[in-house]
C-alpha cells in the first residue's frame, strides 16, 4: 500500500508570493489533515478535510487555506508569504488500519518551504 | 484549551539504562493520548496509543488521569531508540486532529 505522498518536497519562495502544496492520501483514506512544523512552535494543526469538507481548523490566519478533491487528494495554499511561514508542512491521512481496525493517522514526508 | 507539555527537550542515557519520557496534558474532556516517534531522516510515525494498552519496541505508557500524565517508559534503552519523541492528544474521535507537545530528543549512547 503506497504511503502518503507530498509534493513538492522542497521549495523556495520570496515574501509576498503564494504557494500550493499537494498531498495524496493512502488509498481508501478519506480524511486529510495538515500540520506545520517549526523549531520554535513544534507541530501545529492547520486544518482537516473529510469528504471535500473542512471538518476542523487550527488557529492560523486566513492566508492559510486548503481544499480536498473528490479523490481525497488535498492541497493547501499559503498566500502573501511571510518569513515566519518557513516550515515543514506535514500532511497526514486517517483511516482504519486493516490489521487492527483502529483509526490510524499516517504522515507524509513533508514539504519544506523556505521563504526568503 | 488543550495543551501537551513535554518538559525535557533532550534526554541522554546510556544503553541498558531505564528511560522515562515525560508528558503532561491539560484537557477538559476525556483524552485520547498517543506517542509518536521520528527517527533520523524518517517520517513521523505512531509508536503507541493509550487505548490499546500495548507495548511497542519495549515501550509502554500509562495514562494517569489524576496526575494528567502519559509518560513513556522503557526498562532498558537501546541505541536504536535514539529519536525525537512527541506526545499528542486527540481532539476528535477519529484521531485526525492532534495537539502535539514540543517533543523530547532521546539520545542513547553505547
């Protein structure tokens, strides 16, 4: 079973630009959530999508947005980039583990964004 | 508001020594707690969850509601246990929305 795939893995942008990150969940998983990881703040929840609807949202400004498509793939967008947006953005998909039956959150490798 | 606190940024032990990674939480509801681990150059992955009462790679964690703690323990540390460990609290029954602690780096020396 393929894992969670995130693209691009690395990107560099300048202040004021916008960026779109993509996430393909594990096949069959309908929930996709996004996290921002920085050395200072650690891992922070951005938002979660389920069946193309935003189900939960973290405490981030409106410059951070996302969407989910009918095939469960998700994108997140950050507009008007600031230096502080430099981070590793992690995507995770959630679904029932075939072995245990429990819900499992599986993370991708992340997209590392550097804002200059 | 919910919060997860891991008081130690770094824990350094020798191989064979016992390990305890501390985690305290504040949450008004019934918590669902997890430990995630990130080995060098690998993805963040689930280590264990409190509802399963399982032991993974020799690690165990017990939820203490009275002390609002979920400490991770292993009786004899191995070098391959060296990694970043995150305690996390779930905000929803689907476990897809997590509040993480800042993490503790565990270094096990030979």
